[in-house]
C-alpha cells in the first residue's frame, strides 16, 4: 500500500496556525477561483462574490486555530463562505437592490442566433437556481458546480447526507418545472 500524498491544504493551515502568513497566500492561490465561482453562482453578482471570498479568507486567517485536525480544509472554508453568503442574503432581503447587469456566460464560436439562445438558456438556469430556497440552492451549487459529495455538502451545511440527497431531489424537481421550456 502506498502512503497517502501529503495534503497541501492541511500543511498550509498548520503553517498558518504557526504564524507563517505566506501560507494564507498559498491557500488563496489554490482556492480563490473555486470559492469565487461558488459565491458568484450564489449571489449572481461579481462584486459581492469577490467581497464574500475576501471575507472568507479573512475569517480563515482569523480563525485558523479553530480548524479541527483531520477535517478537510475545503469543507471548512466552504462552511465559512456559505454562512457569509446566507448572512449576505438576509441583509439583502432587508435592503433590496437592483443589479444593473449580469455577467454573461462565456461561450465558444457560435452564430449570433445560437449565441443568443445559449445566453438566454444560461440566464434562465441562473435565475432558476437563484429562485430556489436557500437550502436547495446551496445543495445544487455545491454538488453541481463545486463537485462536492453528499457527505461533504452535509458537513458544510450541517445536515445529514440523506438530507442533502432529499434537497438535491427537490431542487431538481423544482428546476425541471421552472426550466421545462428549455428542456423540451
């Protein structure tokens, strides 16, 4: 049996706990892009996603001593980000704002007609996911976009893997209903 590969996240977190500030830079280099992607899909706003990602890393730095040995860094980090995203939603509901523009999905070479259809479909999917209740939205975003397992999502969301499975089932049913025009 071969020994397990060293976990760079765990090593960097231990270094951060030991006071090595460059360890945070390494963690950010590895995780900023996936984290911002998740937060963008949650907020539908690039500036909010960037702010929440930055705040997530601030909290990783401040609370690195709370990280439990044996835990997975990405699960812990996504828990922090999800809590911040939930708080952001609560604040936004108290003080709603209107987005001036949404960032279009990147696409390959296409005809203007097919490119427009792709943009409309992508916008419909983003809107449908954004319209899901928070618990269903977080399950979909973590599973479909962040490739997290049911067990990882359960740890991030503080629920059982069975609850994650149920949430994904319900989310898919709602998405099928809302997006039926695009599925035909």
